C-alpha cells in the first residue's frame, strides 16, 4: 500500500499492553502501529521469539523491512 494521504498522520502513543497481539510461527507479534494509524505509510511490529529462532534469510520485493 502506498502513502496517499495529503496530510501526514497525527502523532500517537501505543502502549504495548493495550496493542493487539497474536501468536504466529512460535513468536508473539504485537502491532504497535498499523497502516490504519499511519495513513498507510508503514506498520511497526514488536516480536518476541525464542533464542536462535526467526525467519530464514529472505527478501520482500515490494516492501522495505528494517530491524
């Protein structure tokens, strides 16, 4: 999804305890900022995963990813 809003989104604060969380692939994912709250600009996910786990090396041809 591309950022198309003429105005940047307003600042906001998300508390981890109140953010939606879900388990997937043995990791706990918490959505701290969604495309809905950022005007489609980005998503911020917090991941809690076991030591030495995580995804294998991969690429996202259509998206940027950073850690």
